[in-house]
């Protein structure tokens, strides 16, 4: 489970077995679980909430989206480097 970033008390990560899914990240405050919030990364440089199972507040989600926006291309490179494959986007 690669953790990309820790910010605002949250971990931004993805599961190592999710290679076949479009690029995305999960957000958790504690230990990662299947009930964490999931965010799709879109090809146009934005993000889309897949689910908010982690019940993260709108204000925290907004701040996390803003932070991840500044890391958009770095995150793409992190994902691609980890999986050594072409990136598939949600759409």
C-alpha cells in the first residue's frame, strides 16, 4: 500500500493490487481500510469523488483536492512508476 502523501492528518494512498483500475487515490485518517474515501484522477487535471465512505468533511475534501491539484503531475508519475504501465483515466 504505497502512501503518496500525508497532509492535514490524512494519508493519500492507493492499494498495490489496483493496477487494473483507472488512476485514483484513497484518503484515510487512520489505518487504511476498504471503507476509505476514494477519488478518481481525471485526464483534464481534476478529480472526481468516487465515494466518501470515510465521511471526510466537505471542507477537508476541498483542501485535499487543492493540495493534490498542485501535485497532479507528480502523482501521475508516482502511479506510473509504481505500476510500470500506461495510466488509465476514469471517464
